C-alpha cells in the first residue's frame, strides 16, 4: 500500500513538473501585462530542442540550454509583435502555438523513434528515506530546479526592485512610464524570459518524463498551464500547488489504467482537461468575488501616445 | 538621423489591399527558409503545391473539398468574433457535429431519404451548438475566459469521439480499425463527376449568404456589433448581453459543427478519429483575415483550401509532417499582425537639425 502511494506521489510530481514550468513562465509574462497563449507551442519547441541537442551531444545541460535558447527566440517573436508593434496578444499567442506545433514537427522528423536514457534521479540523503514524502527527494535535477524557481520567482516579485517595477508595468504602464521605468523593455524581456522557462517544461517532457520525441507530445499541457495561471492568481507558490494537483489527477488516472479498470482509457485521458475546466470556473468565480490579483493592464498594449 | 513614428490619419485603400499580399509573400519566404533547413527545395515544393491545387480540374475540386469545412468553421468563428467573443473551439465543435450526424445516420432508425440528411444536420448543429454554448454560458454567467474553455473542450470532444470509435461504435466488420460502419446511402451527400466534391460545398455557400444578410443587413447583426464594440453602450440601450452571448456562441458552434457533418457525410462516409487535420484552428485565421465578413470567409477559405491541398501534396512527395502547414499559418499570422502597425503608423527618417532650435 505504502508502495502504491509512493508511486502515485512520485508520478504526481513528475507529471506536474512540465505544467509547473509552463505556468511559471506564463506568470512572469502575464505579470508584465502580456498574455501568452503560445505556451503549448513553446513547450513543443523546448521538447524538441532539448531532445535533439541532448541526443546529438550527449549532454543534458546542453539540451536544456538549447531548449531555453530556442524558446526565448520564439518568445521574442511574440514580444516583438505584442509589445513593440502593439499587435493583438490573443492572435499572436495562437500564431506562436501553431508555429511551435509546425516547426517542431518539421525538424523533429529525424528524431522520431529514437530513445534516450532519461535524466537520472538524484537521491538526497536522509530526506529520501522518509516514507511517502521521500519521493519528493528522489527526483531529477529539473524537478529540484522547478521548486527553486518557485522560490526565486516569489522572492523576485516580493523582494526585489526589478520585480516591483515589473509588477507596476503590468498594473499601470502609464504610471510606470512616468516614473521612468522603461515599459516596453521590461515587457519584452519578461515575455522572452517567461518563454524560456516554459520551454524547460517542454524539455522536461522529452528528457525525463517520457524520454523520446514524438510529434505533439505535450498534448495540451501548454493550454493547461495557461489555465493554471488564473488558478494560481499570478503567484508562483500557488502555481506549484496547481501543477501538482494536475499531476495528481494524471497519476490517479494512470494508476487506474495500469490496474485495468473497466473504464475506457479514452475517457480517463479526458480527466485532466475536465479538471482544468472545473478549476478555471472555480478560480474565476473567486476572482470575481474581489479576491482579484490580476494585473490590471493584462492584455492591453501600451502606447505612450494613448496615455491618458 | 532619427526614426519618426506617427499615427496615420487615414489609410489608403490600395495600401489595405496590398499589405495582406505582401504578408503572404513574406510568409512564403520564411517558410521557404525552413524548407531549405529541412532539406527540401522550396521552389520545387511551391511549384508542386500550385500544380496540385490549381493545375487541374481535379486539383481545383480538391481545393473546394478542403475549403468546405473551412467555410463552415470560419463562419462560426467569425460570428462570435463580431461580438468580440473568441471561439477557439471550432475543432471540438466540428467533432461533436460529426458525432451527432453519425448517430442519426447509424443509430436513429430513420429510413426516409428526405428526412435523413436534414436530421443529421440538425443533430450536428444541436451537439456542436451546445458544446460552444457551454463556454458562452460560463462567460455570460461567471465571466470565465472563453478562449481557454473552448480550447480545452477541443480535447474532450476528440476524446469522446475516440472513445466511441475505439469502443461501442466500432464497426464489428471493420477488421478492428477504429471507425464506425459505413453510412447507409441515404446518409451520404452526393458527389460530382469523379471528384470528392460533395453537395456540402453548396450548403456552405448558401449559409455564408444567409449569414452575410443577417450580419450586415439586420438589426440583429447590428446589435452584435454594438455589443462587441461597446458593451456598456449596448447595455444602456437595453440589449441583453448575457443571453446574446450564449445564443451567439450556440450559433457559432452549430455552424462549426456542420463542418463535421459535411466531413462524415460528404467525404469520409463514416466516423473515425482523424476527420479533421485542424480545420477548426485554421478557422480562427480565416475569420481574422476575412475581417469578420461572411463573404470574406468564403474567399479566404478558398485560399486555405489551396494551402491544405498543397500541404497534402508535400506530405506525400517530400514526407513532410501533416502539421507542417502550421508553420505557414503561424508565420502568416505574425506578419499580418506586424503589418497592422505599419498600416496605422507612418515611419519616416528625419535628419535632426545641427544646431538646437530654441524653444
């Protein structure tokens, strides 16, 4: 029994981690006032770049760096359109999602069917011996990195000047501009950096969670990450909670499949999406009741000339 | 020297017409670069696309076959757009429509030839309409973001269809393929000559005409636009935004669902899990490019019909993945978004005076 619970807990963390990276990236982006619906495409680019470079060089570090690099380039495209050219953020995000799907499929052709050993796990002495919760301390480096990022991002927004400036840019770009904060530059780099972090989520998919490359392998996780931003109320620690909640649903569903229930696997795979819809409704209702933490200028391009 | 960026007071008609074409050319150039990187000769590839999609009567008919589901889904997305509602779930509504049409064709017990096709269409519209109205109701009632809801519903709709064609609806005589039995002859749309072009194409054109009249010439269509452009003014004028949101999303989904009906009844003649290569997503670009006009949807759909036929040709000749056309679609959208800035702004290079001018 303990073994089963530990397995579920372990899968929860591993299934939740790609979503966590995706959500963290989207939070940084949205905090600056820019919606990024392209997370799905970014994660696919990250997954392919990570897998391709790791299988060519044999270095996981190089793979993850490549994932960050290429997703940041793709993110800059979104930033250029939405921040500098004031284009529609929803349409640009969709374009990014499409581009990611297409580009990764095109360049991933020669990597289909190839395998990889997968990131090895690092056991933290003593802590990993705790029953059940020990599973948290027998993970690979990217899982630890995701948790460290949660802390860093939370500190960044609450304790640093840059974080405060970035929040101001998302809340009231006019006021930020007046007080000398370079609004467009902040937004541009927030979008690019956020994209890079989302990209690590893709790399985690192809380097650790399921260490191979297959077209469209993120299967909607990018969209789930975007929904969890609202659930997490733009806060990194709550994103961790949301992502692991999703991971838990996924783990339970996988366990049910493995133990041969009579329920069709096609119905079980729908569970995470249903769950996300439920979570989105619940968290939007909370927002509407005044608990709102939403950046006030989210989705609005900033043009100095239009300032009131 | 310095760049001076000013808002244009007015835009010339020629400029408005030329920019989409320029964007198209730029997107083709970027995609050509991607093709080179993937080891494909872009000139040969583009020539193949042209020949395949437009070079013969059959090719042209294939272009119309691909344009048909795009017109249905494009009209659906466009209608929601007019009220500033984002329906990114046309793909899922298409699948729900296909499911409804299939249920009527195979399991309803209808035998009448006259009743069969209309009932299939109605059932498709009801299911697809409800699918989209879920997002509409959540938006109207709780202000839940309709972009994400419609998107997530795509995955659930595809899951339901998979569940059925791998499970209870699978053809027992189908050698285990995940597909239903063939439709009876009275549930299949007629095709013309030796092509795959089916009467669903005419249905899509008639619907586009009806929608054009409704959106451009009636009070109802005018109200949609007012709500979209200025919801507050609409509320003061006594328009019921909530019920209209739900109703318009229902219609939007019902239109998109007809694409699913047309696919199963006109092209595939049964239900399987891959009846759409992403028409519902392309529909968003179609509606965006058509500038929210029903007539525009038809024209743009024809263009994307060429893209789809071309994509198929490249898939076969060069072993390119099916989702390759997403690269083109994404790039085209990026260029179109960027071009709007240059349509609305005049950018000139000015020489700064050598001596500072006293103010």
